[in-house]
C-alpha cells in the first residue's frame, strides 16, 4: 500500500474566508409611525384632570396625592 505524501506548497489550495455578513436593521417606515402614534405621551394637564377625578371618587381624602397621580399616569400610559 502506497503512503500518502503531504502536498507541496504549489499543490495546496488556498481558500479565502469571507467576513460574515453584517445584519442591518431594516425598519418599515409605516411601522415607526404607528408605534409613535400608539405611544403618545400624555400631557401634564391630562394627568392632572384624571388624578383629580380619581381623588374626587375616593372622597377627597387628606394627603397622599401621589396615589391618584400615579394611578392617572398608569391609566393614560396603558391607553
């Protein structure tokens, strides 16, 4: 059985590796507009009006206005 010789430098095949393709983010313009419209930030006045409504519904208790304000913010952001 003949022995196998290693190839000489002239016989070696040179291979070149390609750099991996970079992934680019492709964003649909309509999708961006829809997400901006859907995530409208409520104004200070809108939050204040709703917070006052919540305060009135709770019987206008003394102290802790943050409870109504935070509830109004959460309600408007969820909408």
